[in-house]
C-alpha cells in the first residue's frame, strides 16, 4: 500500500500516533507497536479523513487536540 500523506498526533495519553493515507487505503500506527490498516479505494484526503475520524471514535485521539499536538511527518 502506498501512502501519500502522513500526519503525527499525540494520543490521549501523550503517546505518538501516526495516520497515513493514500488512494488505496489508510493506516494508523500506535505508539505501543500495533497498527490498523484498511484497504479502501478513495482519494488520499478522503482516506485520511476516514482514518482520522476512526481514531477519534475509538478514543485514540481527541477531536479537540491543540494544533501544536498535530505535526506533519516528512
């Protein structure tokens, strides 16, 4: 799976979380070594938003995190 977008967040316990997305799916990498990968054909932005919403719904990241807790990964 190829990812065109990656963004770094801190979870509710201040651990690192990385969300990746591309046109063929998305992935969430958790600080404790696990990951969630979903194949889905959509735009990179749509897949990123889906992964971001999933992370919020499962309680991994908070929807009201300050901007300083969100960083682009290069």
